[in-house]
C-alpha cells in the first residue's frame, strides 16, 4: 500500500485511568485515551484521519482545500488548522445544521475557523443535505482565479488508517500498563474512526469489542452500513483476510439527534467534568460517555472488565451550548460531586 501521510499530530496520545469515575460507577476499570490532545487547534479524532487524507491532496498539487460539515464542526476546524500548517487555503462550506432557523453564534469551532482565516461559506442546510453542488461552485471560483482546489465531499477510505494507528497505540500502551483491553467505547458518526479501530485490533489478533455511540448524523442502520463499507475497503488496503474481521458492528443508538443535547448527555458531561476534570462535548464525546455509563449500569459491561474510552475531542463545541450547560451546572444539588 502506497501512503502519502503528513505528520500533523502529537503521538502517542496519553492513556490513563479514570479512577474516580470507575469508583463512582462501581467498576469496571475505565481508561481514557486522550485523543482530545492530538494537536491541530485543540485536537480531536479527525487529526489522525486528516493526516492521511491531506497527504494525497498535497501530492496532487492542490493549493486550496474545500471541505464541508456542520457549523460547529470539529472536522472543519481541524482541516482548517491542517491546511494552514501545510500552506494551503482552507475553504469551508458549513451547513447551519443544529442552528437551523436560529441566529448563528460565532463561538466554539466556528470562531476558531475564523481565527485561522478559513474562507467560510454558511449555507442553510441540514447536516444530511447534499451540498456537493455548492462545494463545486466555490471550487470553480478558486479555479477561475488560477488556483488548484481539492474538494473533499466525503472522507476517503485511506482515513481509516488514522484509527488503525490508534489501535496499535492502545495495544502497546495497555501492554505497558499490564492490562488486556475488553472494550473500546467512543463516539461514532461517519465511520472511519470505528472502522480503523476494528481493523487494527483484528489485524493484531486482539478480541476487543469496539462500541460506537451514534452521534445521530445518520440513523443506526446507515451508520453501520457506512462503517461496514469502510471496514471492507480498509481490509483490502491492508491485505487483511476478511475471515479475521468480527461478524458484528456494534453501534449504540438512542442519545439524540445530531447536535441534540439530551439530559443523559448533559449529565454525563457534568459527571466526567466533576470527577475527572475532563471536558466532554454534547455532540460527540458526551454522548459516548452517556452510552458507556448506561451500558455499565445495565450490566452490559461487567465490573471486572477493562474499558478504554476514547475521548475523540469536540471540546470547543461546549461553548456553543454555554447557556444550557451553565444553567444545568448551577442547578445541581449540593450532594452532587
Ligand atoms: C469529536 C468527534 N468525535 C467523534 C466523531 C466521529 O468520527 P467518525 O466520523 O470517524 O465516525 C467526530 C466526527 O466528526 C467528532 O468530531
């Protein structure tokens, strides 16, 4: 496999125990993999994926990258930072998504996009709308002034290698800590993160159950079929015998629509902040934590297992939910941690 990777992040990210949270939940042993600390303008999971995707963009000679997502997108913020490091112009076609019909608050990820000087085009659209036409129109504008834009409409398969790498870090770090990982839990959405993890553990012959908690961009069935497609194409990339792949893909649903901050998710954010001093967000990592807490409380993850929770980042989005989070943090009983 020929890979055009660029190095943008700082690895390995730490893996450390969440002792207070484990005690509070009466087991299992929960470790956190700090992919909120990957680098790229406040970090997150997309840094690992972008390293593989932008490698190809650079090789093709592009001097502009056009990307799309929601207005509070971590992907958009990290691709903007990556483009700046690589000396190419970041252009973002951002869908109003969860802010549809309301006024846009220039905070969180969106503020950071502007700080880094991205050419931001905001369009009134849902996160699921197809905006390829708008992206091509912006690319044409740049072409007309002599540029060579690369348009990234969906994430290419090569991105799975980012979380293949992460799985190998987890294997090495857990061996050093003297523990066998039983579960990996993280936020899932478009699919490359979960697919890369599944491929990496399978390639290493490790029986680790990877559970993605759905962010709600796609419904459960669509999310699973996207992840399956990434896994199958990724297995071809790395020449992995498909017999070695797990037969099921575990996606946990029920934590709200995309950008919807449900009560369970807000509770999970506050609990993690107060017990561990770690900040999760309402769109992704908070949902993943709410899912993990439910699985533990419902006995689906037993008290003697070892769980790695991957903090996939998303921290800047907290500021887009400031009123809700502030009010909730002030209304907690004094007995709360
Ligand atoms: C913070 C965070 N966590 C998890 C995900 C899901 O990653 P994937 O699209 O690879 O499933 C995203 C996607 O944007 C994200 O921003």
